[in-house]
């Protein structure tokens, strides 16, 4: 950060206040906001969640309260209060601002939503105003905290300076070494927290969901600016297997947190979506191949499994055991992957994107036309193949509810666990193949195909392996999907649609989440599934909002939510700390494109 | 040096009558060149002479219009990965590292042809895979030590200074255990100290028994380094010989100074270019170097 200190704008705050005053102001504002949550926000329980009770905050108020509490804690941590300083190894100002903005956003949303739903601002009780004003005070005071990062621009305007105020320097290396058991506990607690937030959001009503989402998003940004995420990442990279185990345990706990089968079903569907997104990440993120029809491979797997499932309407009257169905589905996708890939991967450029886009549509239309009318009767056309029987392993029927540890786990939970196993398998495949000779060859091809072939890499072969592997993994997920949904129809496998997974959403999940990472597509897919699901009232605007969100994200965080270290350095080169900022000559790129 | 004196000199590279045409432009015209084991051969010539194009023909990046290239007696197919597999490694005039991979990973990619672990062994992670990975890492670190970049193994290639990027490219090429190394202007953009260091490096490489063919503009560099020099002008090999003979050759001097000369090969091209330039003043893109 030496460069930032030399610029004179470096430590100026947006609102000139003495730093200590600003910090105390932020704490005071947070306390006021906290106090407001103890009072009713509206007079009638007609608004969902009942925000009318004194001294007993309703859920939306609890979310606000949490935000206020965290604002205060991080503000105090910046004051150097003992026992709290560990909270902010990185930025000390921007986390406060972000938490305060999150709280303000949540209260603001609640007030707006109450006024809108109940027909006027008169429906707000003083408690709401108190919380709102408190959050506003906290946010304004946080703007008085000294900025820690100077704006990139030479003549920064207010917007540039606001953006800079939400940024923070990377934390330095940790000086204190924690005992190993404590590090593992920290990892475990983090995943438990993640599970809690996820389970909370999935079961929330729309109003609460939006409030929680606002707080969570700002909170996640704040925690990352505070440097806690970087600290956690060092721990998780140090204990990779522990992290993996903790993640699996946290995910496996999810069905136990849900009493309602619909939420478990959402969970299972999210797992399918994430698994397929991760498979696509091998193709797009590692090998750099743009596949616009990836969902068709999911469809191939699903249709293959449906045909051999013994469903009454299946044109092949056989019932394979599940392992054979899995092999059939994955095998069919592999074959299609090779058939599509072999002719196109020899060419460079955008051919693959066009061909895969076409293949996606051809698959859907072919499934529609193989109905006995416009073609041979194989797939029942647009009716699809319904009544796919539930799986049964050794007498364990997936369709029935089973008691486990005193909790009844219904049909969706059974599939949730099966899908979790598939996801773990795909994660392992991603990790192992990525970190090997073949994985390095993929990345090399993505970086510079000419140089890669000059280093002895057979580009065609290596790309075909990536493409076929991605297709196979999607087919594998498809076999489970067919049984979970018990119906396959052509309409499930479109390029763009409001229901994920579809090719556009899959690609978006990978890009949003972070290309080439494991956690990125997982988070991206979960968000992309959950948000449209929860905000069904926005149905008509969904795709528009989705597009808007993508544009904004590409503008402000092109590397995705979870940046892999490479991408981060690639897109924000000036953020590099310890190495000189010397790049390859700029014209290399253009010459590369012109051909060898 | 030891390897050179003990083994009898054999022809490593034998390019005969290599011609490369791009539409109407003949970038390389019937060039023959041999490189023997233990030799450092220089390739000089003004910008746009076709040196890089000749390299691309040798390494299979371009399919030569005519002529053939053989390495240690076998004719090479014009496929870059097969050429590298056979034992010819190269660097690029405009550095082409894998910019977003680490220094170590760049060198590991260079080991691609000398390892064979496929997808299955990567997924199953048997003992063979681990052994091969460990061996690759060890060899890559040795190479990084050799060029003096071991302490930067974890840095991204794009963040290295220019001179170190050039060195890394050489290490990456060496990782494929070549018998012949092609260097395309390895000292371009380097200061004199770095150039001297590069000379040392190339000598050290030769002493490992690797023949070197190097394109260079720095005459002092060529003089110090090369056993034999060939000069390419307008796609044709003008002269070949010891550095002294080539440097004192009138035609070479003329070519470098840009004076037209009568009767020499390529004169019609010169005339053609001049005619074109006269027709469209201010466009001399032909002599510009595209790579
Ligand atoms: N891919 C290509 N297409 C068309 N012309 C090319 C191509 N590559 C090189 N050339 C031409 O070949 C000639 C020789 O270029 P080059 O081999 O790069 O020269 P040098 O490396 O000796 O400076 C130049 O006139 C250049 O414009
Ligand atoms: Mg050149």
C-alpha cells in the first residue's frame, strides 16, 4: 500500500470529522438503531412477521439488531479496545461503513415495505424511525472515518471516493500462531455460521429474506474488508481436508434444520445446480472453453436415466439398477460430449460457443420431436417421461420418509444426501484434475494456446478431455435429477429460462461466483437459485434484474464473488502488494490474437 | 564443453530448402540451415527478414510451403507439440509466458512432454502419480535455481520484471529437455549487464549438451557467443560462416544499413517494395516486425 500513502487524498474522510468522534458516532448510531428494534415498527400484525411487540424483536428486527450490533463491535475494534482488535486485521474503517450501510439498507427496506404494503408512512411506529435514524447516524459517522485506500483516479469525485471508502488494504501476515485445534474450531464455527445463515434464508418469507439478504451481502463484504475472510482462507488452505470435512458435515446437517419438505427440496435442487455449475467450471474456468449449451448434457443424462428407469411411459421397458443407470447417463453424455467436441475443438475462436449453443437447442427440439408423430416415439415429446420411480438401494426406498436421529427425513432429504455425495465426488474430480499435469495444461491452453502447443501440449486432445469430462459430470448429475423430479421434459433444458439450471444461469453462476474456483460456483449457484425462488413476486422482472445484476457485477467485480488469486491479480493489477507492477508488453495480446 | 568434445559432432537440425509464402509475400525463400551438436548458431538479419517466420516453420507453428525440417535424422511433422516432443524447444520474440500462472507452474507446463500422467492417474492419485509430480517439481526447481529465479517460484509470471520473464521463458523451454533450443531475440529490451548475464546463461546451456540456434541483433553478443552465423535478408540466406566473415561481408553491411545493392539476391523484392512505397508514401508496414 505504499502507493496509496503517497497520494495526498489517502487518509481524507468523505465527511471531515475527528476519527475518534466518527467512531464514537458510529457506535452511538448503532446503539440507537439497536434500541429501535426493541420497539414496535408498525401497529398491526397484518405485516408478515408481527413487528408490533415491545421488548421482543420480530425476525426482521433481529436481523437489523444483528447488523447494528456488528457495526458497533467493528467500530469499537477500530478504537483498539482490547479483546476486539482481532476483528479487524485488515481495514478498520470500511467494515464499519459497510455494516452501517447494511443496517441502514435493512431498516430502510423494512420501512419502505411496511409503508407500501399497509398503504402509507402513517403505519410506521416510532421504533422504526428510531432504528432508521440510528442507522443513518452510524452510516454518516462511518463516512467520517479516515479512508484507508485512495481512489484510483487522479481527480476523484464523490462517487470515486465513496467506492474507495468501501475498500480496505489486505491484512498483513498474522503474527500470532493459533494452536491447531483452535484453527480447526474456527473453521468449524465458520461453516456452522454459514449453514445457519443459509438455513435461515431458505426458510424465510420474502420480506424477511430480502432484509436478511441485504444484511448478509453487506456483512459478507464487511467481513472480507476487515480481513477476516483472508485470515479464514489461510486457515482453510492450511487444513484442506478438515475444511472439506467441515463443509460436508455442514451441508449434511442442512436437512435436519428443516422441518418442511419444500425447503429440503430446494436444498436438493440447489445441490444439483451447484454440481452442474462446478462441472461447467472445469470447461469454462480451467480450460477456458465457452460452452453455451451445457445444460443439454444434464438433459442427456436425465433422459438416459429416465429411459432405463422402468417408468411406465418409457419407450424402453427396462429397469436398470441405479449404478447402471448412472453409468448409462454419464456414458451417454460422454458420447455426446465427444461427438460435439471432436469436430469443433480443433478450431480456435468462437466456434465452440456457437456449436454448443446450437447443440443445446437441437437437443431440446429433438426431445420434443421424438414423439411418435414428428419422429420415432422415444421421448413422448413435450409431455416428457413422467412417473419415474424412486430409487431404491438395498431396500432403502428414496420415496419414503425415514427416521434418522429422531428426525423424520422425507423424500427430498434422501435425494439431498445422494446429491451431496455426487457433489463431493465432483469437487474431488475438480480439485484433483485441476492440480495435476492435465490441469496445468488446461490453464496453459486458456492462457496462451500457441505457447502451450509450443510447450508440447496437444491442444485438441487436452481440450477434448476437459470438454468430455465436463459433459460426463453433468450427465451424472442428470441421472439423479431425473429421479428427484420424477419427470423429465424438454422444457427443463433450455438456454435461458426463469428456472435454473439452464445454460445461461449455469454460466452466470460460474462467472458470478468466480471462474476456476471451487467455492465460487457453489456460492454463485446457491444465490442464483435462491433469489429467484424467494422473490417469485418479481417473476416478470426476474430476467431483467438478473441481467442488471450481471452488468453491475462485471463492472465492479469482474473476477466474481470468490476471486481466485490469479483472477484477482489479473483484473485489479494495481492491488498487487509485494511485487512490482510490471506487465507483459501490452501488444503481446493483440499479436496473439492475430495468429502465431 | 565436455559433452561436446566427447561425442562426435552430429547434425541436430537439418532444414533444407524451407520456403514460406503468405499469399504473394515470400517471407522465407529456400533457406537451408544445419545445426550440429554442441554448437551455438546465430541467425541475424534486419527486421522483417523472415527470421521469426523461419523459426515458426522449424517448430511447426507454420506449415512451410516447401522444404523439410529434420531433427537428428527424422523428418519433423509440422505440429508444434510433436516438434517439442521430438526435442526442439523455443522461446518467443514477444515473451509468451502463461501470465496468470506462477513461475513454478510455467516451468511445470514445460515438463508436459516428459511426463505422461493422464486424467485417470490424476483422479486416482496413485503412488506413481505422486512420484512423478514430486520429480517434476524437483526438476522444475532445479531449473529455476539454474536461471536464478527459485526465490520467486510462487510469483505470478506476469509480475516478473522483463529480464526475468525472458529467463523464465528459457527455463520453461529447457524443462522439455530439448536437444536443440531456439531463442528468438533473447536479449531484446535488456540492458548491457542483463545481456552479459544472458550470454553466460546460453553458454551454460550449451555446456549441458544442448545445441542453440539464436536470433539476435546485438553484434557483440553474436560475436562472443556464436560458432557460426547465418544472415537472412528478405527471406533469403545471404551468407553463412564464422562471425568474422559474416560481419565483414559487404552485403550484410549493406543490408543492415539499408542501401540497395545491384545483382544481389532479393533485389527485385527491394525494387518491388520501393515501388510500392513510392505509390503509397508513408506506408512501410512491410518492414515492420509483426511478432
Ligand atoms: N502470419 C503472417 N501472415 C502474413 N505475413 C507474415 C506473417 N508472419 C510474418 N509475415 C511477414 O513475413 C515477413 C517476415 O517477418 P518476420 O519473420 O517476423 O521477420 P523478422 O523476425 O526477421 O523480423 C514480414 O514481412 C512479415 O510481415
Ligand atoms: Mg522476429
